[in-house]
């Protein structure tokens, strides 16, 4: 599950970066929006690297898919369905708007990890 999560995470980063840069007038201009638009994925990716329990990995996979779906929805809305010159400003808030849902998923993942550590603690046989 961890290898799948790493692959999907890398794929989402590449797709997100290419999408942001492709819609920027200088190609590298999309990199400005990267920390704002894909910022919550950083915590998800750190969790993927350090999570050992299967439940945590599954929860983080769900977090990846949920956030990428949210980002894709906003991206399509901004650039294709309702194009507006000020539309890209919304990319600054994509991560902020997703925080409540992402926090729930990160906490669930942390609880799975805590439960695993508690079960592996000395004295718990």
C-alpha cells in the first residue's frame, strides 16, 4: 500500500504542477501557486512516508484522492467552466478551504498510527 501511495502522490504532484504551469503565461509562473494549491498534500505525503499501519496508509490514500478531486474540480471551474481574469486568485485559497476535511483525515490516520504503536509497546503481548 505504501508503494501505491508514493506512486499516486508523485503522479498527483506532476499532474498538478503541469496543470498549474500550463495555464500560466510564463510557464514557470504556475510555480507561485504551487504551495497554496497543493500545500495540504505536503502533510499527506509526510504521513505516507512515516505511516506504518495499513489503516493509516488507506486513510492517507483516501486523503490523496479527495484532495486531488477537490483541486481538479476547482481547477476546471476556474479555467474552463467559468473563465475569469481574476479566477486564478481562487487557487490561493484551495488549500485553506480543504483544511477541515483534510484535518479529519489526518487525525484518523494519526489515530491508526497511535493504535499500532500502543499495540507494539513493550508489555502488550
